[in-house]
C-alpha cells in the first residue's frame, strides 16, 4: 500500500482566514464526531461486517471536504461506493487506508486546536 499524502490543515484554515470562531466551531464538531466514526470503521474492519459503513463513509466525505482533507475525502467516497456495490475485496483494501488517513486528520486537527 503506497504511503498516504500528509494532511495539511493550513489548506482548511486558509479558506476561513481570520475567522477563528468558524474554524473553532468546525473543529469542535469534527472532534466530537470523528472518533465515533473512526471506531465504527475499526469495528467493521475487525468483524468484516460492513453494514452501515457506507453511511459512515458518506458522512466522513462531507466532513473531509470541509476540512480540505483530500485523501480522506477520496478514500471515504471510494469506501462508500465499494460498500454500495458489495465489493468486499475492495472494502477490505480501502478501509485500512481510510482508517489511517482519518486517524492522521484527527491528530492534526487536535494539534491545531491546541494552538487556538
């Protein structure tokens, strides 16, 4: 599996330049919801039960787009499509990548929040 592109939170911050209130609000919502979604993905991978993973991935795609986390966005869409098409082999390949990418984004967002 090729290494994932690193997430650069500066791309997200640049969109809302100067508006720390909206940046803080988006970050707070993300950090409230993302760990639950990460846990759901990890559980699905561990059990091989992909029911509902398409909804989790769809939600992550929306959030990832807002945060300018392009790799996570692309992987979320790919997982969502794989689940909806029933392609378990593709799900099993993509899901660990999505988990890694989302974990990185959560870490970077937490680090940024701590500087606010």
